[in-house]
C-alpha cells in the first residue's frame, strides 16, 4: 500500500481533475479499501483541502494550488535532475534569486554546499534551510506568507526586491507557454516573481515537462524575458522548439 502522503497527493490530483470524487471510485483508482479512502478524505477535510460530501468529497477552493508538502511527491526524480543542472549554471560569487516551489527548494539544496554565493529569496522554507549555512549570505524579503507555497508576497516583499540587483534568478513556475510566457496560479506570487525576473541579468526557469505548453492565471514574464529553461527529457519536442523560437535556451536533463 502506498504511503498516506502519496495517497493524499493522488486524491488531491483526482479532485483537481474531476471536481468531485466518490469513495468507491477512489478506492478502485488507488487500489485500497473504501475505509482507507474515507479516513484519507476525513484527514484532507480537516486540513481544509477538500469538502466532504455524503459518499465522497468535492474540491475545496485551494485544490488547484496544492500545498508545497503535497507537490513535493510529484516527479521527484525529474525535479532533482533539473535542480542539479540549474545549480551548475550558477557561477562563483553570484547574487542569485530563488522563489518558492518544490524544484527551487531542490536548487537551494544543491547550492547549499557552495561558499561564494548570496541567495535572495522570498521563500520561508528556503531561507530556513540556508540560514544555518554560514558560508552563504541569505537575504530574505519581507511580506505576508502564503501557506500553500511558503512564499512571502505583497508590498514589503516588493519594496525589498526593488532595491536589489540580482545576477540571476532561478524561477519555479506553474506553467510556461511560448505565447503567454511564464505564469503562476496566484497573482500575488506572480507579481513578486515578476519583480525578481526584472531585477536579474539572467532569468533561468526550472519546470518539469508537465508544465510546458500550459497557462496559469497570472503572468510572471513573457517568454522573451527568459534566458534559459531547464526541463526534463520527457518534454514534447514540438513545444521545446516553440520555446526555443522565442529566444529561450533549453536544456534537457
């Protein structure tokens, strides 16, 4: 039987796709007992991630934008490869911006062993991991915290970023489309991510193949503003070519 964490992630994925879920069909999809599904749905309802109904559950408002702890289980191997490749692009003595997200959290772990970097982040979890590394200078924006992504957003975060210059920013995104550009589900996150990109000499986007050719609610930046995309080898070749046509350098790993 899969761990409860993986089951919860799969249930939230199914709810995001379908909007509602029946206990019996969920049990069949996950190959577990209906009693297990009922307990899982009760737990998710307690966390306000779903709303229980008679015989199942419906998606809560936040179901499309899963908390970071559930997103971490998705495409973990691909994200680790992407993170290692992106971290290797960072030169010595650089000032690097990192936004929140599972892939950028992996990038932060890859950079944690460096001794020559300044990391600017609006992600509480990334700052917490790097603060204990005295060889790295960690700068955190202010702002109001979003529990889903651990990112700080709002006027305080914006004010900090407007006063800084970054050599490069490594951005995790919810979607990347050659026409619409990079985008995020939440407009507040998109605004801060846009400012990070605007303050950087080089914009590196890290995104697994599932995010390519899709659009989210709020645009971060146009495709033409992105210097490099690091993605996995499962990316659709036609989409890769479309992104390259905008001037993006694409690295498959």
